[in-house]
């Protein structure tokens, strides 16, 4: 593992840790994890092996990542702050699911590079996993699926929170909506 690998894993964990106390869901906060995972994919994923059970491994890890990411987002509360912006606040279950995914990949990387290579080779041979590239692809796509599914669910929930503001103005005339906005009243 390189220092870059450590930094990337810590950055992905920090994304949820920052939401423990609540964080506005802005375009920047939503795109940052996608940017990190896009960089990882472009630098580390060189193909998806399909021989033997390689594709099964990749698909299983990708599905697991999607489930962990979506679960983390579903256990994150999304509400409006005083200005009407969506705010995400990760709870214990959301953080545990996220850290389980990132932590499992991190532990696997440490194990594989610090003495577990032989055991991993035996496991791969016994289960018809034909190359180390299958493990790389599986772990990278697991991370990508976790980040994309979490971001997509949070984006949908943020959209829903913002959309809930619309009905208050839809029933009012344009002049009434302007009057409410000018006076500073907020409809919850």
C-alpha cells in the first residue's frame, strides 16, 4: 500500500465522519466523493477479468458495495436547516455501514500486502479466481458502487427535502410568494 492508498481510505471515511454532526448537502459535498472514486477508478482499474469466477467475485463485491452505500444513506437523516437547505446527519448505523465497507477494503489491502498473499493465492485457486486483477477490480468497483449508491440516495433525499418547500408557494399567487420571501417568513 502506498501513502496515496492510505490517504484515499481516510478521505472516504472522513466523508461520513463529517456528517455525524450534520453537513449541508451542496453540489460540492455531493461531487467530492464521486471525484475521489473517479480518480481511483481511472488510476487503478485496468480492466475487469472475466475468466473463471473472476466476474462472480467482481459482481458480488460491487453488489455488496451498493448495498452498504445505499444502507448508509438510508440511515442518514436528511432535513432542512433554518435556510431551507438540506442537511445530512449520519447516525451510528449509517457510519457503521460506511466504515464496514471502507474498513473491510482497507483491512483486505493490509492483509494482502503484509503476509496474507499466500493464503489469498490458495483461496483464489480453490475458488477459481484466476488473477490478482480480479481482486483489484472487485475492491475498486465495490468502493465505486458504495460511493455512487450513497451519493445517489442522499441526492434523491435532498431533492425531496427541497421539493417539500414548493407546495407552500404553488398554492399562493406570485405576489403572495414574493411577499413571503421579502418578509423573511419560511414555510415548513
